[in-house]
C-alpha cells in the first residue's frame, strides 16, 4: 500500500512523538514547590548539624534522602515517564536552561547566607528561594510546553 502523504508530515509526526514525554503530562501538584523548599531547609539543618550531632543528623539525612527517592518513584508513576534533559523540544530546553541558572543562583544565595548568618537563616533562605524558584520554573515550563504544543500542532 502506498501513501500520498508529504514526507514532511512523517517528520512532524515523529517530532510530536519525541516531544510527547515533555509536553503530555499531568500538572505538578500545588504542594510540590513548598514541599521541596521544606526538604531543602531540612537538608541545610541536617547537614550543618552533622559534625556536631552525627547521631541525630545522620538518621535525619537518611530519612530525607529516602524521602527524596520515594518522591521520585511516585513522580515517575504519576507522570508515567521521566523525560531526559536531551532531546527535548527547543521551548522546553529554554525552561531547562533557566532552571539550571536558577539552581546556581539559589545555591550561591544559600552559601552566602550560610557564611554570613549561619544555618538557621540559611534554612529559611533555602526554603524561600527553592519554593519561589520552583514555582517560577513550573510556570515557565508550562508556558514552554504550551508553546511547543502550539508549534507542533501547526497553530503557533
């Protein structure tokens, strides 16, 4: 059986299929940014207490790392996939680049806070910067996903 389809249509179909893991997904729950912010704050406190109180901080760190692992397992089931950082549509790559810059900024602000004010303030700074940063990233990713969907559907 022959096909009269334009070969470009096959390329468009292939690009849509490759983009699907990045643009066809359920929304991230509203609790996600503050939960990760709280996790980051707890990590700051646990890591800073590790040298003075290893018997307490060590198990707390193990619980935090196990919680992160459980979250990723849940998130993979929730999304039914876990896209990689390569092969994403250009719009999504833009979101990934902004995320990377944001992570560097958050770490720099937290290191400065730790040096200048210690772990308690750094935990608060970490909570706020991680929560706000993730909320901004989620918003930018959703807009990038919408733009990619419009482009791939031919309406953008």
